[in-house]
């Protein structure tokens, strides 16, 4: 080979390499490259090997299609009750349309950040201080809805927004801590009073049930005693009636009247004997013992009348 042709071959090799480099493009996974042809949007290259026309087509923008997490700088927001809050958060978004992301906004990242800050101030301005701590989910949803509507023109999808920190002034923090302490003491006092109240209720209920049980016992005892006395009286009456019936039956038999006379005489003699046995008793004996016979005769007449 002639030495004069070596530089020509080298130049040709360099041109070929440049041509290949500008023709073949390898796009990584989860990436999208925007191609301009003669300064005008032409196409979007997908992951893999792609071919371009050298010196006519050019890669103007490269976008990552992965989910991106971006800090939103902290800012001071004023609540509905005129309280200042230092708020910072984080926003998650993803490029869904590389062409719009390239030409819809000069800097869609800065646009999303600014819109997130202004929307957050607007949402917090509608809430009172206490509600800002309770309604974090609502705040996040409102910010995402507002940004997502505007970000469609930028080829970006806002996935979610999270508040990282809400910091009120020190004076407000101290007042909130005092309020929490007072609320806890109040709940403790209420719980103690409820405990004492329940204790008194339990004691009163126990005493009432014990009194009812005692009264029921006393009532049953009285009933049982009355039933016992009634049964005793009935038994005595039945026994007396039976004895009278047997005596009456015996009187009607032969010799019954003589037996009654003898029994009356015995009882009279026993009575006089008991009276005479008592040394403190003065015994007056009838002068006529026929009166005793008259007494017996009277008893017999009564017996006959009953008969």
C-alpha cells in the first residue's frame, strides 16, 4: 500500500466510525429519547437499538421514565386562624409523554415544585391549625389533584404528595403541649370519678340485693312459722275431736254413764288433794258431802243432754 493512501484510509475509517456512531443509538431500559429532524420534532426512541439519519436527525432530549421522588422546599404557610406553619414535603411523579415533557414546559421539574408550593399554601389557608394535623391525607390528596390537572400539559403524571413535617412556632407548640397535658389530666379525673361512681353503684346494688334476700328469708320464716302453727292447731283440734268422739262413743256403751260418774268423782278428789297439798292455800270443805253428789249428778245431766 502506498504511504500516500494511508491518511486517506484513516480519514475514511474515522468518517465511517462517526457515521456509525451518529446512526446507531442504543436507548437504555425505562428511558425515552426525543429526536429532532432539522430542528423539528420527529420521533421518540424506545429502549433498544435505534437508527438515525446522520447529520439530519439529532437526539434533543433524554427522559427517564422511572418514578422520581423530589423534595419540595419548606415554606411558611398561614392557616385559617392566622397561625404560621413551616411545611415541607416530597412529591412523586413520572414522565408519561416524553414529547410534551420536552416542549410543554421549559423546566417541568421547577414548574411542578412551584405549583406544589402554591397549592399547599392555598389548601392550608382553608384549614385551622388543629385540622392541619388531622387532615394530612386530605391535604396530600388536594395537592396531587391540583398539580396533576396542570401537569398533563407537561407530559408528567403526579403520583402522590406527602407532607414530611409541619412545624408551628415555639409559642404554639408550648400552648399545644399545655393543652394536651390539661386534656390528659381531665381524662384522668373523669376516669377516677367514674370509678368511684361505679364503686358506689356496686355497693348500693349489693346492699339492696342483701336487704331483699334478708326480707325474703324473714318472710319465708314467718310463713313457715304460721304454717307450722296452723298445722299444730289443726292437729290438736283433730286429736281433741277424735278424743271427744271416742268418749261419746264410750258413754253410749253399757256402763258408760257409771264410768263417767267414776271419772268425775276421781277428778274431784284429785282436785281437792292438790288444793290440800298447797300449805299456803286455805281449803274450805263443804259441810254437806251431798253437794259432791249433786255436782256429779249435774255433770251426768250435762252428759245426758249432750247425748
